[in-house]
C-alpha cells in the first residue's frame, strides 16, 4: 500500500513540476475577422465580422445596403 502511495506522489510531482505545458496557438480565424473592408456604397471601412453582405458586396449599414 505504501508503495502505491509513493508512486502516486511521485507521479503527481512529475505532472505538477516537470511536465511541459503546451499552449494552444491562436487560431488564424481572428485575422480574417479583424480585416477591414470598404463599404460598397459609401467607402467607409468596416470589420468583416461587422459588415453586412448582399449580392457579394459588403456594406457598413442597412442604410447603405438599401441605397
């Protein structure tokens, strides 16, 4: 029983102090979402994630999309 506790303790110490932590790199999707594009109507630049799209064109607002 003591042998199992010793092995468990050593494993815990190894995982806490010696095992290298791997970091997940940021996804490349963020660069696409942060890209700025011009509005097809007024030319104002807007982020892709906030832009409105109709007929393959990007618009900054509903007013520009209607006009």
